[in-house]
C-alpha cells in the first residue's frame, strides 16, 4: 500500500545528511510543558497501565504511538491530551513540526529521557513519539453515509492486528465506515492503532449489536454481503456499486446465524483452488473491498490518485515510471 508519508520521511533523512546528522535550529523541538526524567514517575506508570483495557476504559484514554500514527491522528482532527517526546529517538526532522501541531490542538508536551520513553513504549524500536488522548467511539446514529456508501461490518474479531489491518484496507479501498458488532477486541487497543498505521482516525467507526446492524442496513436498502466458505455465489457475481455492507466474522467460528439466516443477507465466497477453505479475516476483507472498488472504478479511473513517489536506496525521491520493474 502506498505510504502518503514517505515524502516527509525521506526528506527527513536527506535533511539529516545535509546538516551532518544534526537538525537545523529552525527545527528545534518546541519547549515542553514538563520534563520527565525518572521511570518511577507516577505519570510514566499511568501511561504503562494504559496498555491494559481495564485501565483504558476506566480513564477513557488510549495510546497513540509513532510518527505516522500521530500524524494521521492530527490530520484527521484528533486532539491528543498529552504527547510524550524523546528527541534522542527521533528519526527525522519533521517531529518538532508535529509537536507544534499537537500543541496547537491543545496537547501538553512532555519531554522524556530515553530510559523513560523506552519504559512507556511497547515497541522494540520506538521513534520518540507517544500520545495519550480520548478513546475513539461512535454509534450507528453518528454515521453520515454518502448515497452509495461502502461499509465494512466486522463481527467478533478476536485479534487486534486483524482489526487494524481491516481498517488499513478499508482506508485504502475508500470505504466510508467500519461497524463493529459484538466486539471481542478493544478498538482502542494500541496494537489496533499500530496495525492500522493510524487509519483508525480516518475511518468513521460505529459499534452496534448484530441485530441493530442488520436492521440499520436493511432499512436503508443496502446490499448486505456475508463472507462464508459455504456460500454458492462468488463475490464477483454480486453488483457492489450501490450502497453495500460487507460483513466478515470470527476466523474460528465465522459469522453468527443472525447474519447467515437473515433474508436481507447475501452469502458469498471467495473462489479458492487449494486445500484451504478459508482465509485470514483481514485478507478476505481486503479481497472483498477491492472487488467493490474495482466495480466502482470502471469508467471512473480518473478518481485514482497518481502513483506515490518512492524512496531509493540512497534516500532520494523519485516517481515510478510506467511499466518499470521493482
């Protein structure tokens, strides 16, 4: 998937070379509101506790770690409460600008020593940025869907990585919303944020029961597609150009009977020619999403943005040529 931030990240490395590895004065980190130097500081311990769902729900907070994740959050209007920054771990020169944007959005800036930041971080190679902020929540009533909306409905997804990947694919395919039904995985889990590379903040998300979701889409005339290895129709045989809800479920148990027995739902399967009869739920969702996108783009290819620039081995930026091999 093209990375919209690659221009910035590659420029970061080029700028660092120009300045001998030192950031120019104009890129100085904004003056912090507070500096944390001890790993035993109660604020550090509170951040670490936010890895636990019970503490996140109690505090109404979530963690957003990483440059890309924080940038996408800010790009989509998210307002972090506190941004913890360790300049020693920064990987480029655009982090100070991101901190200025966070401060303008009302965030407190807390500068940390390396040892403090590494205690708070859940990553093997942290990049020096971690934020806390309000949890992402929503209901069906909050959704504002366009005329021919494309929506993903995920029922009882167990793994945060799968949910994050579904969000990433939904963003790439231009989906209009994600509806979580009877969730098993916490939407605000840090691993969801990470696997989605911040697209959690670009896709409207609503939570509902399965019954509420079926009624919502049926009342609005949606084509409701339920992925099942037992279906007779292929996903490519259904018209997905109108309002469409693509429903996926647990890898272990599949979708519940409420979906499979509803007269409003069309079961479909992805043609499979090997010994396996099912795919990883995130992979299956991606295939279904891009079939819907393919159908919708016929005759409208001009809607697709031009190819993203890519980074060469020496850190330079160049645009890919048509027909070139990678």
